[in-house]
């Protein structure tokens, strides 16, 4: 989230070590934070025509939807492939502009270094296996904390209310699970305070729970044991797979977020 000058100095680590563009990530992820689960704007829920979290309109449907809950591991494993491809596309498009954004050329340089190093020192099957396995694990965790919660067809001007209603924490049950979730189990805390070190989130959680109670927030602070949460996410895909088409379903892409974020006067 680029919280300070020290974080900004480390932006080169994203493309060099991870093979992903900070410019692409900032555009995508900050919009997700600002407009969480807003249909037509939040790219994190725009996964059709491969995966659907809600029944689509007939023109946006796919034959793959009917079996998506059984084939989840395959599209999930492609997460880091998609992110790396999108990173390259964003940087290339940025360099084609008359005035590229600051750092775009350096991002291109570090991305080139990343892939040159990866393919020169690692066997191809290790590279592919790593990208697919890490993508699968990441997708399992990152999709679970939002997709089974409320979604908005219109802009919700109450940011705090939006985050409580669209986000669910996970309750980890053992040290390995806690390590594997890597702080993502405190998803609401992260969305409300993205610049706060994740080491502070355990202390913040009961404060947010009390805030929700004191302010009568619908559903309160939503927290579910990790395995139940993963099952809840799978059931979301299964329900969408079995549902009939919805002629009135809005498209998951293409709504002008800079307009929806400004309430009508």
C-alpha cells in the first residue's frame, strides 16, 4: 500500500523477486480496498467466464459454470500466471504512453531481470510447479474472505459499513494455519487499516468487534473457523453453479468507478 518512504524504496522487490508490477498491483488492489465487492468495479469478483460467484445474465454465461465447484483447483492454480501476465501488460501499456507514470521504466527493467534470473537458474518444471502451487494456495485463502459476503450493485457511500458487510475474518486453529494465512485471517482489520502492521491486528480485532456491537452493524465482526470459511466459499461456487440464469444480473466489469464513488447531489 506504499505507506511510507521506506516501503516505496522497496517497490523494486515486487518485480525483481515476485515478477509482479507495483503499478498494476496498486491500481487493482487499492480499487478493491476502496470499492470492495462493488459489482462492475471490483476486479477481485470479476472472474467470469471461468468462475462465477453469482448467477449471470444469459449473455454472460458459460457452460463451465455448471461444474465450476468441481474444477476449482485448476483456475485457482492459474492465479499467479494471470497476475504475472497482467503485470507485464500493464507495464508495456504504460511505456507506450507519451508520459509513462513514474517508475514504469524501472519496473520493466526489474521484471526483465526477474525472468532472466528465473529461467537461467531454475529448471522449467520447478518454475511452473512453483507458480501453479503458490497460486492455488493463495487463491484458496484470498477468495474466501469476501466472496461469500454481501455484494453491492450500487456504490455504498459508507466505507466502514461496506467493509464490515463485505469482509469476513478467519479463525485459525493451529500455528501452521496461522503461518499459511500470513495475516490474511485478519482481512477486515487490513481493509480498515491497510497501513497498520499486521502484528497489531490481533489486538485490533476485539476493538472492532466492540465497535460493531456499539454501532449495531449488521452481522457485527464476522469471523469463522478457517475450514468452515473455505467450505462456505466452496458452497458459494456450488450455489452459483446450480442457479438459474438471472436476466437482470449486472456485468462484473465496465462500470465507471470514479462516477459511482461520487454520490448524486
